[in-house]
C-alpha cells in the first residue's frame, strides 16, 4: 500500500504564493506520474498539473505561467509552487501518484487533500 501525505496549504491573499508538497511512502517500488488536482464544493476534481518520471510536465491552461510542478525522485515527493494566486484557485488540492509496488502491482493513490484559500 502506498500513502500520500500533502502539506503546505493555507490562507493567502490574492497575488500571493504557496508551495504544496506531497510525499509518498509505503510499499512503492517506483513512481511513474505524479500530479495535483483541484476540487471545489459541488464540482468535479480537475487536473492542475502532472509530471512524469522523465520530468515532462503538463498544466491546466488556467495555471500556466503561474504554477510549477516538480519532483524529487530520491524523496518520492512532488511539489506545486503556486504564484500569482487568484480567488478562483481556492479549494482542496489533492496529490495523485501512480506506479508499481514492491509486490509488482500497479497502484494509483490519492492524498487526503490540503485546503488552499485565496482571499480577494
């Protein structure tokens, strides 16, 4: 079993910055893609950014130029640096990771979420 623990959320004024972190632990042998997703009440969880094991990245149009996703493979950790935050960025941010366990099984895990609130 693979667990993801997020941290770094909080309250920030519009235009401010936050850095989210997500660390994977447990029986992971390798991690392929890692990503961040955003959800607000009553809406579906939406992709924010993903990063492959190769380092290639993908971003939602709404965050391009403002957010940067990165990962530290040695620490099994993914980061989301957020600049120029807007009130519409408010919501719960979930970390996702997919890979292979030590038992050679595929997994797709989610973190518990971290709240980001951007005040206008």
